[in-house]
């Protein structure tokens, strides 16, 4: 067999194999990378002796993140206005946090559960009976779980429960003197994604 015949056979064989390889690659799902933003209403209650005299309150939260396969790596903010004994104008609690989320489902059904962790900066303020505003900052750390329900292309309902540990330092100079406690909350909102 001549060199020309061998070359022709290789070219014909390669051209026959290439479409099959491309089809095989087409069946493999590429990594899903995208963006997500979400927000909604929340309702929570503060717990612990340092938070005694506070009432449960409604608020809101908002998040934004990068989607990478089963993960959402994001940042967020929440805000709630609680009533509190001995204050005028209530007790405002807010948090700025990072939030990794892990989807626990296969992503093939309309309902996808997830687990989340929040770590970040906690803030609080209230107006005392003498008209002065006291402000504090500290840390927050929490865990939560929820579920995403697909309601339209790129739109999901997002419902979750969350428990956080909070610490508020009013300038006392040490962690031991900071106001500390927990917060249990539930939230419901909408998430918009760049991927399906």
C-alpha cells in the first residue's frame, strides 16, 4: 500500500470519527457557571439573656453570588427592626455576610434543597430613652437550610430557615462584655439566575 493510500485512509477515518467525538462531547454537561441575585422578606426572633425584652420582627435580606456547579458563593445583607424594652424607636439589627450555599439535589427536578453557612459583620443600634443613639458592631455566624422551587425560566422561589449567633460590642473594649445571643429566622423570597 502506497503512502498516498495510507494518508487517504487516515483522513477518511479521522473525518468519520470527529463527528462522533463531537457528539460525545456534546452529551457531557459543561460546568455551569453563572450569577444569581435574590431577596425577600424574613421574620426572626432574638434569644438569650442579653436580648431579653426584645420582640420578634419582620425584615428583609438580599444576596448576590457566583454559581459554580452545585455551589453558590455569595455575599448578602439582612435588616430587621425589633421592639425592645427601654428604647425609643426600636432595636435595629443588621448583618453583612458571606454565604456559601451547596445544592443537595441533582438539579433535575423543580425542587432543589440546599444548605448554607453565613459568616460576617453584625451591627446593631437603638435610641435610648434619653434620646442618644447607641451603635454596636461585632460578628455573626450561622447555618441554614432551604429549598429553591423553579417557577419560570431563570426564576426560583427561595424559602429557608436560619440560625445565627450574634455579638454586638458597644465600645466596651472586650468580647466578654459584648452583647451576645442567637437569632432564629425564616425567610421567603425570589432568586434570579443567569443559568437555568
